[in-house]
């Protein structure tokens, strides 16, 4: 079989994402007695209590029944939560699926998207392996550069992606910055505002993309149950837009992609989230302040606005630091793939884990500096 003839050039040139291996294999490889995953921005508190009860009591017989193809009950609940029509929501198998649906709905070969060069990589990946050009704009002071993005627009630009707050830097646009940007973009292109980490933001100047849609009908918002709601293993995310925009995107989405348990758990999470959000914010606030103090004491630069993560600049190659920390049972995210070589990203978790990580980091930094002095 001649695969070269079958596979499009833009697929042949694309590098597949390689996920990490299961914990027991990693522990064996690195000789680690335990493993704390600080690499995927997961919530250590787990799902809200009501969602946890739904998961624990899930009836096995429902596994034999197809789920609601359009997540009907969940969309109804989202409509009540935000006081808008449920037809303005599209639920997908995590936010990655809705990213793909939006690009498929509006782009064709020859078109392009515009986003940042150091942000959530899936916008770029989905565009590139779909034969769509991804125009990447450098961050400015660790934040999305609105003028830089406007400068990259041409007549074939269909979508602009803004991650707000940005993963991995935690920077975000205020309502004024976003509104000014939308006015300059105009209504000829879709502007996606990815708000995966919005529940972690406490600043009153942080904008609500859904509230801007009446004035700017080309805005689409992404949200997820993976981060704050701790349902990453069940894969449930959604987009919000005007009914007209969502109707177009729905034509490219795959029905039945969100399983029964994911829909039920997300529905329960919405009904029981106030205390959960407050507790998670407190945990993140405490962990971030503590880890910053530790890094300041070690003379290490940090970057981290909003979100449950912190970036740390390390004195050696980030993959080498990853391996050294893995031997101590601490799995972080090396940031070369985010175009931040020499940095690691750490998910903020309960204080006992943060203290263990700080001890491992301090030991490695001390060993690196002692070796440098000896040489």
C-alpha cells in the first residue's frame, strides 16, 4: 500500500501527540516510590459532592443505552444557569472536540486562523492537521497581543482564538481590552474566547464572553468541566454562541460523543458548585502563594496569573529537570512544547503535595548549583 499517495501533505508533516504512559510504568522507569501528577492542571479536590455521588452510584445497565445525542438535559441546565436558550450550547467530548467542530464549520483549505504562539496548542494542531494555516502571534509581556493579532488578519482569516486566561501563563484580557479587540475585528470573522480556566478568576474586571454576544454575535465561548469541576476523566466541554452560529457548528459535530455518565456528572456538578469553587480557589490561592515564596527563596523566576498552575524557570534544560523530578515522584510539565524552553509548569495542589514538591525542587536546585561550583 502506498501511504504516501493516500496521506495529504499536511498530515504527513504533522507530529502526533505522545501522551504520558500509565503511572505504574513511569514509576518503574524512574525508580520512584510514588508519583504526584502535577502536569495536567487537574483539581485534587475531585468533583463537587453531587457529581461524585452520581459517579459512584452510576447504574451499570445504563452502559448498554446510548446517551442523549445532543446532551439535552445538560444543555437545558446550562440554559437555566446562564438565562439563555439551550439551543445556544453545543456539548462535546471535552473542549478539544468543540475546537475541531468550529474549525471544520468555518474553515476550508486556503483559510487561516490567528492565535498566540505560546498558548493551548490544540487550536494550532487541529488547524494544521486539517490543512488550515495557523498564524501564531508572539505573546507580549506573557499575554495575548491584541494589535499583533489584528495585524495578522487577511481576507482568508476565518477564526481568531483567544485563551482567556491563557494556558500556560495565566494572563488574561480585561473586559475593556476584549471589547476594544472585538470592535476592531468586526463581524466578518469568528472570535473564540476559550474560558477553560474562568472559574479560577476572581478579578471583577475579567469579562464574561457570553454577555458580549448580544453586541458581538461573532463571539463563541469555550468552557469545560475538566478543570474546576474535576471531570477531566469523563471528557465534557461545551461552546456557547448565538443560535445561528451554533446551528452551523452543530452540523460538523459528532452526535453521541458525550457518554451517559459524563452528561449526568456534569449536570450534577452544575447544581452543587458554589462551595466547591470557593474551596478550590482557596486551595489554589494558598498553593500559588507558597510556591512563589519557595521559588523567590531559590532565586527562580515564576509566571502565573490566574489558573491552577504556575510556571517556573529552571537553570537547566526543562526535560532534564523533568527527569530529575520524576525520580523523586514529581511529574511536572516540561514547557519546550509550549515554546518556553527552560521552564516547567506545575499544577497547584493540596499543601502536603506542594511541600513535597518544594522539597524535591530545592534538593535538585541545590545539587545543580553545587555541581556548577565544583566544575
